[in-house]
C-alpha cells in the first residue's frame, strides 16, 4: 500500500529528526535533580535562533518543563535527573523538531548540543508539519489508532488533504481488520477521485475480507480493469473464493490468466473452483495447464493426482 506522501507540501514535511536511546524502567518520581543539558538552536546556516521554545519531558518521572533560547540561541535545562529527555523544539517560521537526549546520571553534564532547525515552507503551518510527521511515524510503528488521530488533525487543518489522509485512515483500518470502517474511509477518497483504480481495488478487497460481497461488487463495477495487474485480479479471485462466491472467483482467475497466460497459481485455483462447481472438463484443462507450465512442485503433484482421478 502506498504511504502518505506530503512531499507536495514541503520536501522536509516528514523529515523530523528523532534520536532514540534505550529507556530504563519507569519510576514515578520527581524529574528534578542536579543534572544539566545545554545547547544552542540555530538555523541551517548556523545562525542562532532567539526565542525558540523547547518543551522538555521526562516520561519516566512523569514531568518536565518548557524553556526558551536566548538571543544567542543558547538554552540551559538545569536541575534535572538522569533520564531519556524528549524535546519538542519550535520557533516561528521553522519546522518543529523532536529529539531525545539521554542524560546518564543524576548529576551528569553533557557537551553542548547543537540543534539546527529547517525553515518551514511558505504558507505551511508548523502544526501541519508536526501532525504529518506524527501520523507517518505512528503508522510505521503499528500504532494505527494514534495514526488515525493525527490524520484527522490534518483533515481539520487542511481539508484539501482529506483524500490523502482518508487513504491512510482506510489503510490503518485494514491493518486492524476493521474492514467496514476501512471501506467507509476509502470511499471518501473515491468520492473525489472515482477513477483511482488502486484505491477502488483495495476497497473492494477490504469489503470482501469483511464479507460485504454486494459492496465489493458495487465497487468493482466502477473499476477500470486495464489499470490493475494480474496480481490484483488473482487476489480478488482469492477473496471471492474465501467469501464463498465461487463464480466470481472463477471470473477473476480468468481475468488473471488473460493478463498473464503463465500465471500458474491462477490456473490451479480456477481448477479447484471448477471442481467445486462440478465442471470437471474445465477443471481438467486447468490442471493440465498447471503441469505443463510448472512440472515440478506441490501444485504439479496435486494436479497430476487430480487428473488421474478425472480420467
């Protein structure tokens, strides 16, 4: 499935820098201590950024604070415990950046950290860039509910991005096997782009996975099949077969071999479907084709045995 692509907004929209470090076990204690983290916030040319906001959080100790950079871009976070400190760093006109810094001990000091920020693209709100980054990260990490929440934020911020966001919302629901909700989200994409063959095919497969056969047929009625591959046709056949719709399965296995006459799996599956329908002559032809195309392997062995029984 295609991942959400916000590169049309800005090349750096998903370019959040994230430094991950191992986290110790959580302790519900105060985050104050004798440690210190300091550094400087600059632009990409190395010029200091005054007034950058740094929100620092120690999740292990359940707290944190917010500080700002001075006129030389410098910041100091003092009086803190050793922890995995997470920073959200923002400044007007720049993309929000997220980093994590491990302070190893209760009274540790680290070398100053340099944090360069990228200029935000004209007209793009920093909160939009942050939501895009969080949505993409949550999806990749399998946190689909969190991803959906961020995609919803994007829709509220930029309604024109709704088709792309709803696409990812639909994909997230597919991953969670919530097929009815997946179809609902993907149909919103089709509402603005009815000719999107990829989304229409995915929505139809989701409907079949959810045993919504009539909905799948309705979606497929508007599909331009010249735009889909033999693999998509084969998968559709499998989905129809699993849903107990054997005639539809045969139709899609037939479309598969029409696109690729060497698609062995499609001949084999169609042969099994023909057997289930009592169409022995048709099944025999397909089993012979399997043996012809792939004389070795499990499918060939099973097809040979079937042919012996069909004599």
